[in-house]
């Protein structure tokens, strides 16, 4: 019997090329456009169902984020930013998380893609959903952080939990996935596993090996802090056995990878 090919959906919007955090800011959303051109150049799009993301509604975003935070983010612009300095400070919308033209629309787009990808997974329409624009794992319930305004990962996981008893979140970004870990720190339905650089005041400064979750979520947060100089062989010597044991014991119905 020939095994059926995997069904993969992929989200992309040309408007990402217009997103500009500001001069000298390290976050460059136009890199997603470069990645998309590589997808086209290698013909990978022929194996994918390509979708343009819809903009998530504020009420959807407020399933995790505080309503006053969502409301402010939807209204603040570079033109009125100086009228709301106290709220900028309250919601940490400054320095590495600046207010730029179209910030909320950008958040709605990448969040809509992650939510809709989860919906397709829940209904068995696809086996894998890809959203290069998503993965903004530092955003907190009522606070922007580390270039991240809306935590699409948390919202995607909440959607997956409607159909799956257990969801695994795997984070291999160089930074600790603090926003996602914090959101699910008290539950045993989501296991968070983060491999990240740690120490020497490296952002965000969280993700110690002793941080394992609390209450029902105790031992459902796994942190693998790494130091500079970790090569591929060392990384894989940790990654493979840890993930193998996690999959064996936790048995997730869905996996979210950042």
C-alpha cells in the first residue's frame, strides 16, 4: 500500500514586506518575503496549499490577551503615540517593541494564520501548518516583549486544546519561550519544552532548569539552558533523548514548534 502524502498548508502575505519596525531595529519582517521567494524558487509551493492569512478579530486575540491591552494596541499609532506615554509604559510598548505604522494589522495577520492553521489541524484538513510570520513567543497577557506584541502561539495552542487533550510546545529559538511557558505554567494539558541560550544576562533571563511548572503543571515545563559553544552534536545529544521521552510519556495530540 502506498502511504498517502502529507497535507501541508502554508500561510504568507505580500504585505509583510511593508512592515517596518524602524531604523536600526533587528526585527526585519521582510525576511519572510525572502523566505517565500526561496519556497517559490525551489518549487516547494507545488507541494503546499498556500493561503493568504485573514486578520484575526480582536475578540479572538482577547481569548488570551487582556482586553485593555488589545484595545490600546488597536488604536495607538505613530501619530498619537505621545498622547499615551503612561499606557506605553504600562504595556511595555517602547524600545524593542515600538509603535510603528500598521502594527496591529500585522499582529492580526500573523495571529489569524496561526489560529486558522490550528483549526485546519483540528478538523483533519491538513497534517502540518506553517506560518513563518508567527512564533512571537515573548508576548505576555498584557505586555509586549522582545519584539513580540501578540502571542499567536498561545492562541494557536488554545485552539488546539479544543480538540486535543494534550498539546506539546517545542521551542528551539535561541531565546527562552517565556511567554508561552508562563501562559501554561499551571496546567498539565500543555507541556512546554525550550532549548535556549541561558546566562550572562541573555534575554529574557528566564528558563532555568529548575523551572518546571507549578500546581497541576508541575513537571510539565522542561527547560534546557545552553551556553555559548554548543555545537550540533552536543545539541542533538540532548534534543533526541529528551524529545523521545517526552513523546513517549506525554503522548501529545498535537505539536507546536517555534
